């Protein structure tokens, strides 16, 4: 279980093999230019980031770099659409409720490709 400071959590996540980067506290904004390329699992680099800016948060690099797909489901209609897709592959899917009533769906894909149907399409 991940707990403690942002640094200790970032190190735990990196130890799981997921690339992390520093983020602005309380926001979903990278705290550095070139964060996509800088994201790393290297504990020395991560410790250096948090030494330079100890108030930092951290982010997890999504996309093909970590095989993580994040989809924000804003509103009941979006959640109903997601459920209608039937996507329940062998991925680990995490549903995170947000303060605004939306849900962030995070999928750690076990495949290199996850096809998500176009919500405007009438075909399933």
C-alpha cells in the first residue's frame, strides 16, 4: 500500500516499475518542462527532484510508457457510456470518484493496445 510523503510514495510507485515525474502540489500539472521524457523509475533522480523542491507532488507517466490509460468520466452520461462499452479486459481498472462528481478511470493495460469505442458511434 502506498502511503506517507509524496517522496516516499513516488519512490514506491517507481519501485513498481512505473515512471514518475514531479508535479505542482494540489494540481495535475507537471512541475517541469520535458516531463514526458524526464519521467523515471530511478530513485536517485526522484530524490534529487524532491530535495530541490520538497513541496512537490508527483505524477505517474501515462500512455504507452507505462501501459496506463486514464479516462476522465465527467457526468452520469459519460459513466453510462463507459459501462455500455463492456470494457472489462484483463487490466487493473481503478475508479476514482472526484469532488466534482465525475470519475477518473485508470486502466493498467496488460496488452499493448486497448481499443475504446467512439462515443458518437452508434455501433458497439
